[in-house]
C-alpha cells in the first residue's frame, strides 16, 4: 500500500461521492495518493456502483 501514488474511482451515482471518499480514506489513510473521482453512466458489471484503478510505483 505504501507504493500507491494515484487512484481513480469511477462511480455510477455521483451523489455517493461522500461515502466513496470515506471508504477510500479508510484504506489509504496514511498514504493520501492523488485521487480522481469520475461519474460514468454504467460499469461493465451492471451491479457495481464503484470501480477503482490504482497506480503504484515499485522499485526492484
């Protein structure tokens, strides 16, 4: 988790932004990656409300 530098969240109901942000904060509380929240009309799995992409930098 310490290597996460960015997240993108896609939501189908923008009015849920506060709840989505709270859950995001629980998982990334010590890291605070750059974050984008985008409203979309639907996701590939119709039951889903949120999809998240995470970018991390890992050194070998």
